[in-house]
C-alpha cells in the first residue's frame, strides 16, 4: 500500500491491528476499500465514510422503478449537454 493509488487488497484480521493507522489512512486518502479476511469466510469490508455514503445514495436512487427510469432518461440528456 505504498503506491500513489491503493489497489484493492485483502488482509488477515490478525494483521489489521499492526497496520490499522496506515490502512485506514490509505482507505480514506484513496477512496478504496480493504477486505478483512476472517475465519470461516466471515469477511468484512473496510471503506471510507465518504465511499460508504456514496454507495448508500446510489442504492437509494436505484431503489424504485420510477427513480431508475428517471435516471435512465436523464443520463443521455446530461451526456448530450456535456458534449455541447
């Protein structure tokens, strides 16, 4: 995790505590996530609050058929406006 952009990575939970500050700093700085592997495949994903809120907003917007239809209609309109 020493690069400019963090690649999605997995880390054993037993290693997490040794590097918690660096791992959490990297997650926040690069808007990425880390898969924390646990026994019996009970894994956890660590992501920044900003990224989590983005996911929640996306899920909310896609929650209803009406919202999905409105988004499907507005995307080409926004792309056309951006081209002009």
